[in-house]
């Protein structure tokens, strides 16, 4: 499967380039440019990856969870899969781009460890 998987809006590298070009015209975005980091490209790439994570959560994982017919071990595995999508989303907020970092309170630490399987 391509990197863009199920994406319907930002589904190709050309789409990323188009969004990045549009964002690069916004001085509130480009003020975060530094050295090789181009914020418009970071945001466009983040939006493409976020679309994939949201589609996986909404189109696949949440429907499985809502059906309520999985055995506990599969429910746990599904919850971990959902957690991986959340981790991926957080990466795009905390790391890849700078524009939305104001959303995260300063000093926030993320352990990176899932809850133990009981």
C-alpha cells in the first residue's frame, strides 16, 4: 500500500506539494522556517499523514470497537492499534511541524509505554 493509503484529500505527492505551495504564501507559517526546515512542507506532510491516521481510526478501528464482539485479547490488541494512531497523531503535533506546538502545554511528557496486558 502506498504511503497515502486510504487518503481521499491529500492522496499523492502532488497534493502535498500543492498544499505546501499554498501554505508557503502565509507569513504566519513561514516564520517557523529555519535552515532546511520548511514549515509549509512540514505542515502539508503532517496533514497527509494525519488524514491517513484519522481514516484508519474512523473507517477501520472504531467500527470494530463499536461492534463489541471481539474477545478481550483482540479488544486489547485493537486498543493498542488505536493507541499507535494516537501516537502518530501526537508525533505530528509535537515533533514534525512547529505551527501547532502551542496546543501542547509546556513540560508535557509522554511515556511511550502502553498499559500492561493483564
